């Protein structure tokens, strides 16, 4: 139980902060989801992916966009350079974003790199 409380506390601090977007591990995001019922936004990326770095810099480092996403989703990240994808999915391109409900069902899959407005538009209706 202590781990869950620490995770929720850290998630609350991150959500309330005006700083850049903060990512959870997939396992930590699953724990937070049990308490919040928010969808998980799983960013599947690689260290050397130019488009992953571009999204991080131009979208997720924007404080307003970070707050907007964190209000709606639990942010999690999987780095394919050192982790396996926990979903039964093929990744053809990074970044790829999976939005998962509390049962692990994929609500939406968004491959590619986007600007702030396009990514916001693509994620608006996900619940």
C-alpha cells in the first residue's frame, strides 16, 4: 500500500506542477489507474528516435499542454531500447501512443509525431 500512496503522491505533485511533462513507468501507471480510472497514455519510443525527441521538446515540454494531458490521462512511457512492449501489438514507427482503459483495452492508437494542436485534437475524445 505504501508504494501506491507514494505513486499517487508523486503523480499529484507532477500534475499540480507547472514544470514539464513527467512520465511514469507502465507498471506505476497501472497502479495509479486503479485509483483514478483515467485512461493511460502510453508513449512507445526509442532513445535515438528523432521524432520522439521532437514530440518531447515541442509538445510535452510545453507547460500548458502537459497540464492538459495530465488532467485527462495517466502518462506512461516505454523505451523499446531497453523494455518490451506489454501489449500484443506490432510497432512499426516511433513514437506510437496507445490509450488504454482500466481493462487494458486499446481505446486509440496514434502513430507518429504531431504538433501541440494536432495532438490535442487527436486526443480530445478519448475517455
